[in-house]
């Protein structure tokens, strides 16, 4: 018992030290090209930036981690241990989110680990509602079978049937095209099954290799911040890349810590998104940043991503 208490004391010290590292780094400034830009209409920010000018590989895509967890589990009981977003999918899209991370199990219900939420039909209907209300917004919809679960039967056919008119087929040439050149198609749908056949070239769905990241399981904010930077530096620039690369501005509860609720843990890094972007510029690797995701997404996070995109279009970044 005493050893466990001592371990927890040391862990709290480490967390305080790592939070101070980020706080001290933040004092050096968070400015970057486009940092003062704020879209007048987040719901239509791609349209506002001019779809004729925006190349797909120029966009810094604001995304959400575990996007469909706003109603996961039981309120006040299990929900705090798995909820990573409080907004619905529709509300996230209206705010400006353009990358969704959806986890499903065999019966097509959204899940996060062992905890369950609504049917994936809710996600699809929210996406279609948003698309019906906008004209030039492109969405990256990542759907995967959650670890430890089985693939929903014939899920590729379900996605094609529900979203077919909007789906942008898997094609490397998409990265060098403008938004206008892809319209009226609006969704890059990445389907990541565990055992079912993977989407092939030319398919309406995209295979797992087109959306990559380097997740590390830690609740230490500076450790995650540094890992994000290390792996981003290893990537090629967005102009030469034929896949999407994601950085996630989030830490996650781990079993050796008594605090297992998502929000207080991810709060350790949540406010350092602009700092990460500014560090990308100061280290000379901002041209590698592409998808930037977070828990509990907010307008300021959206604005930071849109700001870099706007600066890239104008040749300032």
C-alpha cells in the first residue's frame, strides 16, 4: 500500500513538472502566420476561403478524437470515463470540425472500448444534414472497428448506400486538386475494418493507409507534446504526401493513475494547441502539419487550423 502511495506521489510530481514545461514554453509566444485570422462563418469556412483556390493538401484539417462520444455510456456514472466530446456530430461540423473519428462495433453502434452510444445511423444523418445546409465543405470521415470488437457485417455496402452520392473515390490525385474540382462530392470516407476486406484503389471508400498517425498512450502532457513533434518531423511535407497525417492534441487516462475521467486528464494539454502550431513554425516543420485533432473541440482550435490554411493559400506559410 505504501509503495503504491509513493508511486502516485511521484506521478503527481511528474505531471506538475511537465505542465510547467509547457507553461514556460508558452510564455515565449504562440504567434504563427494566420494566428490572428478568425473566419466570419465557421460553418462555411472552406467556402469563405475560396474553394477554387484551396488545394486539398494545403488544408490544416481541424478534427475531433472519438468524435461520437457525446452520449457514450451512462450519464454521471460511466460517461466521464469515455466521453471525449460534448457536442453532437452536427454541432461539431457547424463549429468547423472537418475530420471525424468514429468507432463502431458489430451491431453498428458507436463505442469507446466497452462503453456504447447510439447507432452509427445518428452520425450518418448528422453528416447528411450538415452537407444539405452547406455547399463547399469537404469532410474526412474516418470509421473504424473499435479494438476488441468485430466488424459490422457488410459495413462497406452500408456506407456506400447511405453516403454514395457524396463519396470522393480513393485516388492519389485528390491531394493535388482543389475543393472545387472535387465538388459535388464532399466526403473522403476512410473505412478501417479489422478483418473484412480493405477498400481498393478506385473504391468509393478509402483504405487505412490513407490516414496515419502515431498515437502514444500517456497522460503526461509534455511527453505527448514532444512525441507529437518528433513523429511530425519524420513526415514528408504535405505537398509531397499521398496520405493524410494526423496529430492529436490530447492525452489519455492510464490505469496507473487514480484520475481516470477523460476531461481533467486531457485538460493538461488542451490549451497548448496554438503553442504546438507555433513550435512547428519555429522548428521549420509547419509544412508537415495536416490533420490536427483534439478532445472537447472549441472555436479557438478551429480558428487556429483555419488560420494556417488561410496563410498557406496566401503564400504566407
